C-alpha cells in the first residue's frame, strides 16, 4: 500500500526540464562529396544511431536531438562545381 502511494506521488510530481533562456542553435553538419561515396548512407546511419528510427529519404535538412541541450542538423550537399 505504501509503495502504491509512493508511485502515485511520483507521477504527480514528475520532474520537468529546466529551460533557462532560449535554446542554443543546433550544430550544422554539411556532408559534402561526389556522387556515389555514401553521403546518404552516412546520414541515415547517424539518424538511426541517435533516434533508433530509419528514414527513407535524406532530402532537406534533418535535425536530430543528440542530448538534453544539443541538437544536430545534417544536410547533404552534392559536390557540383559549375
């Protein structure tokens, strides 16, 4: 009975994240290289490592949360010099 009361008390007073001020901007990581070297594969593996979810396409910037106060934005850039 005491254990059930303790569990109920913990649910009522769940700790909240402390947010002082604005969040810092995410780190921006550009993956650059010629066609066929594995840029998309690298981004997919990083997303799978941090989020335990797989993605099908790597279009546009992808922001992942890698810690309580750290976000990382991954962006794939083709190596085109024209």
